[in-house]
């Protein structure tokens, strides 16, 4: 059923996977965290964990990227039941967007209300430094402009409406909360806010492409997250995205350095611990302020 490049998953597929998971675990997550490349550590702080390999979950795609573990971890962050995706799926791996976003609808059917997404991206904004954490204020769905959009095709009203608004895709309340958490943790110096642009990859951008993105108002560029956010917003989840700036995108023909995946993973390792602290504190705060309930 889930062969690469084919669409679409039926409501029954989503239901079957959800029921399978709910039969295997007594966890009933309210928050889902999608951990980006090399950021799987985010799940480590959870208590009472229960882990499933993607390959063992019916209909779940399997991640093929180094640094992506491919496990779904249920666990508690203080009093909040959470589910973590250690590793996620990308367009460049050959998956359809229906497969890339499959877990998001599973989260919705399991009762999740809030989805946090972390990923790595290249900094375009000249003020950004490597190691900065960018709160995603808004995004540009570049593949979506070209018809590579997870909501193309028949609309299932059980998930959401045909023409959803995306003008408030990234929760303002939650963005504010991250800024507060940053102050408390003493890491405001490297917390930024900006516009993220998704490209399909797998190559990093040419200089001309990077310059075009800068003119378009993008502060950073990466190869993930936007399809998941779009599907989450469509089905009524609240969303917050954090993007770790792992490299500076080349905007200048005289610059010799070239970005590579190893460098990206290295920076992720360097910031994984602080990101874990931010995410943990944020989830706790959401629980205290009931910000994750509508
Ligand atoms: N471009 C696209 N994706 C990325 C980058 C980049 O420079 N860095 C990390 N992911």
C-alpha cells in the first residue's frame, strides 16, 4: 500500500494505524514532537517511555537518512503525555507527500492537540549565526507553489476543509512562550525569529537560488517540515516550529566554504541538549497554561 511515489492513504489506513498503536500502548498523547536530523535526543527526557520502530507500525514509512533513527517514542514530559518522532520523512527520499505527512493525521486521530517540529536549516538572514535557534514565524511552501502539496487531491472533510487558511500556521502564543522560556534558560542570545522556506532538496542551494530566496523574504532554508505543518494546520492542530541554523547559506560567489550533511549533524549535536531543555520547558508551560487545549 505504501510504495514510494504513490498517493493516497485512505481514512481506513489512518484509522487502522491509529487503532493498532492505541492497542499497543496505554499512552494517550496530547503533544507530538517531530525531531529533525540529529535531534532525536529530544525524546530522552521523557519518562515511562514506550518505543516502536517505524518498520513495525502498519502503513508507517521508514526513514532512510543517516541521523534519523526511525522510531516513535511515547512518554511523559512531567504531566503531559507526548509522542516523539525520532526521524521523519522527506520528499527527497522519494516519498509522496501523503507518506511524508502520514504520521500527522495519526497524531490527530490519537487525540494530539499540539505539534512541535524541529529541524535544521541554512541561515539566509545575514544576522543569523551558526547555532542560532530560529522560531518559525511563518513559512514559504516553495514545492507547494509547483503543485507538490500534501493537500492536493480529494479533500477528506473528516480532517479539514478544502481551502484552509495558513495565515496563522505558526501559533503566536507559542512563539511568545519560546521567547519567555529562552530568557529563563539564559539562551535568548541565540534565539531568533524568522521565515523558513522549504525546498525539496537533496542538493543544497546554488548561490543564485539562495539570493532569490533572500529577495523573497526567507530567513532560512531547509528540506522539511512545511508539509507536516500544512497537514497539521488543516486538521486543527496548533503548531510550533523551531529551526536550528546549522550553516550559513552561500550568497556570495567569492565564498569558498561549502555546506555538507556532516556539518549539519555536528551543529545539531552541539545544540541538541539546549533544544531539549527548551522543548521540555515549553511543554510544561503549555500544560500549566492549558495553552495546548483549544
Ligand atoms: N539548505 C537546505 N537545507 C538545509 C541547509 C541548507 O543550507 N542546512 C540544513 N538543511
